[in-house]
C-alpha cells in the first residue's frame, strides 16, 4: 500500500497540508492505494483550507476503461439467468484479483 498524497496530480512533488489550524499545519488525511491503481487516478487535488473545517478536501477521480458484458467473453455467462448469481460473485472476485495484482 502507498500514500497517494504528494505522488499524483496537482499534489505531485508537493504534499500539501491536509490540516491547517492556528496551532499548526500537518498532513493527517491520506488517500491510500496499491501501486497498480496509480494508473487509474485521473485527478488528484488537495484543496485549499476553507471556513467549514480545519481539514482540507482531498478530491480524486478513478477512471477505468468502459467495458460491456456483450463485448467481453469473460462475462458471457452473465446473460444466463441460471448463472447470474455465480457470475456476479465471480466477476467481483476477478475485479478484486485485477486490482490486487
């Protein structure tokens, strides 16, 4: 696992403070991910402090390639009502395996 703050987007090589108060500033709020997920982060910003909180908003987007069931043989059995539960469970496991690896 790796901390994304200071590594990606508008915060790359900066590592902006995420907590700002009259007593001091520090980085106490993080986005944590496995390194293989970095390529999916299309936007990462630590916003400026605001009057609503002494913590800054961390704004990030994950962008994945759009796939449809009809286009992907991996999900061919998903249209079969007899295997839909197994398909959903299997699809989740495949997605988790993809993220972890």
